[in-house]
């Protein structure tokens, strides 16, 4: 029970305490002490409001700490003590508190690795050791990253608040980018990390229900995650074209498609909404042959207007090949400045072979360009299948 409350309510409690005491470090320490106390206090069962108990206990612990500091004539501690002592004993305005914490974690003064680490630590409730394992770095490295990020917030006096309306679009983009990065890091072979990203996206959707790009990001995650059961067979990577679609998670697809329909009704398209719409078209097709490639291409045309980068143009070329043929697609792919991107070489190799041209060098560069063993094995298998070996 305590473990479940910790995972589901840790970020909520830290957010509330941060508002009350004005310090992320103190709030986090107090919440951790409260959960430690709960292990004994809840021996005969949890209280009626577990998160209320945690918040109240953590607030009392934080006030005790501030009193000790204030006794040493620490003016900041004295001011914080007055604020905390006057604060509420219950959960308080949870919506605003969690929203403030998300935007604090993703403040532009922090670099992207720090934003990701803080988001998982403070909103996701993951331990430093868990985050380090997910990102394949030593625990001391991740601990230092989190410590530096919190020190930057403290020393730069980064405000614990939702940005003003004029600043919100730019800041929201950073928040969405962090959540999507967390998801994509987990998509390959770390389902727990992808699950945390989905959970945080659901939270953000709850907090900002009128933001269509938030709904778009959640839809994109759900529609992508729905394919996980079919993405590998006996350790072998299976691309979208070869997946057994009967294994896709229909509940996630239904939820994701409904979110996409809601975005379409709003009429305010954005990058994540368009990517989700493309995923929705794929999820609705019973087979690759039955895919509405013309609709996919149209959506990529719209996406390219929002994000004209070469990666979007590369994926658009895949759809173009199905609509206008491999020659038209190759003409779009060849000029792209993506020499260091292994999928560029894989797409180019496929198009060259469909045109009856030699693709050996492109396959070799695609294989050499990825460190993922499963993906490398898949690319080798595609190369060898085309060679008949």
C-alpha cells in the first residue's frame, strides 16, 4: 500500500510542500521522512486520506526543521517558518501545485538532461538509482546531475510558478519535449521508463485539459505504446510493416484515436497532434497494404510546415514512396543532411533496392550507425534477405 501511494502521490506531496516551505530540497526531505514514518504508523492499515496524512506529516517535519534553522537567526528560515506555519494542513490546490512543479523542472535555465532527471525525480517519484539505471549512467553521475539542477533552481531563484500567458507557449514546448524524450528513451527496450512518461503525460493532460498539444502528445505515446506487444518476437525487432496487428493493444488504440479526434475538432494543429494523427491512420489499418498512404502523406505535408527539419522530410519520403513510387521518394531523400542518422541510410538502401540499384554501401552505413543490438540485427537481416543469403 505504501509503495503504491508513494508512486502515485509522491510528486503531488512534493509539489504541495514546495509551495508551503519554498524549497524543493526541504520539501523532498520532509516528504521522504513522512513516508518513512508511514511504514510504522500504517501498520494496521492506511488512514482515510493517505496523501493528506503524508502532506500533514511532511509539513510538520518541515516546520520543525525551519524552527531549528530560525533559532540560529537565519532570516530566510524565519520568513519561511512564518509562511509554512500559516499554510494549509490538507492537500491544498493540487492542480496548481503540480503544474508549478512541472514547469519548474523544465525551466529553460536548466539543460535538457537536468530537466529530464528532475521531472522523473520530483514528479515521477523515481529514486536517483532508478533514474540512473534507466539512462545507463552511474548513480553518482545522476545524483550530481539532480543536485546541480536543484542548486541552479535555488541559486538562480527560479520561480516556482506557472509562466505568464505570454511565456506559456514556449515553456510548454519545453515540458512536452522533455516528456517525449523520456518516452522515446524508454520505447526501445525500457517499458518502465515509457510507462513513466505516459503517466506524466496523463498528469499534464489532467492539469491542462484545454491544451491540444498536450492531448496530442498523450495520444502519440498511447498509439505508439499500443504496438509494443508486436514489436519484437523472440528477441528479434519487428518493424511496423511486419508486425502482427492482432497483438496490438486495442484499448490504447481506442483511447489514442479518441484523443486525436478531439484534437481535430479543436482545429489548432501542432507537431504532436499531427504525429499522433499519422499514428492513428496506421493504427486504423488492418494491414500495410490497406493503409491510407495518401492521408499519411497529407499529414506529413502539414507536419513539415510546423517542423521543416530533415527527419520529418525523411519520414515523409517513406509515405511518398507508397503514393508516388520509390524514384520520387529517393529524389527527396538524397539531398537530406542526415549522414550521421542510421535510418537515413536504411531508407535510402530500401529505395535503391526497390529501383534495382546497388544498396550495399547504404546498408553497411545503416548497420554501423546504430548501437542498438536488436536494431543492428534487424538491419543485417534486411540486407541479407535482399541479397538472398
